[in-house]
């Protein structure tokens, strides 16, 4: 079924929007990530699960001990299955994109891994990366939101002016992430403040920012055969950089790139 068919079915669904949310493949269709799905999966509150049981719908218990209901031919409802938060899509409550990725990661099947790739490809099409438009006030705000030490706006202004390049990640015009390169602009480049707002973390946006800055360094390097890109990883984030080809060294991270 396609998006309009899902919405049509839900418009006639006799339970409150406040008590359920659309998940998995049907959520992907509502977001426009996929064209079709076989059925409608939803999470629901215990209150709705109780009502479904009263209304005579049979259920099985999942491994977590929650109820799973089959409702007619098209709908399966999973009690209290939710990750992150929900968004409204065409007046339908839908698991957030971040929650959708977390659900797919938890399921871990081959088809879920393919779906995660589709979701991140969809996000890439929605994110705009723009160089050198980052404002000092936004620089400070994003740093503070993600646990960096507070700095005066004038310090931020000078830091941005003296850096080699900064990039802003925008979604629908909203600043949701940033990153910087500092260094000598010829031989050595250093990643700084690779920041994504918490609500958008885990969606591949940090990877987009790092790859964008790495590409900039490679294109503008004057070293001849190799260029070196380094940085300092926040504690616990080393694995993120390792997946992008960086080596973890005693005082930070490093990536040697052949030009």
C-alpha cells in the first residue's frame, strides 16, 4: 500500500491518534522514503492495548512481555514499542526519523540494514551543507547544546575568522550541525567542533560534515603526495572517526590521505 492508502485506512481507524504511532516500513512510506509497504505497523499505549483486548482482538506476547495485536488484514499493533519521539506527518503520528533508525538497528535483519541505508540517503537529500555562513552566536549555542565549554561570543567570532573553513548543516533552513577546519591550510588540517544537535544525532549527519571537510582539505592541500588531517575526539566518540578511516592515536585522531 502507498501513502494515501495508509492515510485512508487510518482516517477510518476507530482509535485515538493520541494512543498510537506509525513505525517501521509504514513510517518510511509516510515520510516518503519508500513508495510501498505490505501492511501498517504501529506502536500503541497500554491503554489502547487494553481496549483492543476488551474489543476482542487476539494477541501474542513479545520477548519484552508486551502484547502484539493483529487488527484486521492490514494492521499490527505493538504495545509500548517506541524509540525516541514522534512527529506528525499529514496529521498522522509517526515515529521520528531517529527513532526509526534505532528500531531498524534493534531489529538488525538484512532488510533493516538496507532500510537504514535508504533512510540516510533520504536524509542526505534533505540536508544542505554551506561553507562559511556560521554566526558566532550559533557557534556558541551549538557548542553549549552538546556539552562543549562555554566561550564568549567575541572569542567565537575570532575563532571563526581565523579558521580555514567552517560548514553549517541546515535542514529546512534550521541549523542542526556544524564543523570546522583549522591548521596551516597547506600541510596540516585539524577538525574542530564537529557538532550535531542531539535530536539529529545517529542519522549520518556528522559523517556528512566530516566527509565534506575532508574533501575540502584534500582539494586544497599543497603537500604534494599526502596530506594529514587530525583532530581530538570527544571521549567515547573514537569509534565514529574510526569508521571514517581515522586512526586513534595517543593525543587524538589522524588520517593520512594520498593526493
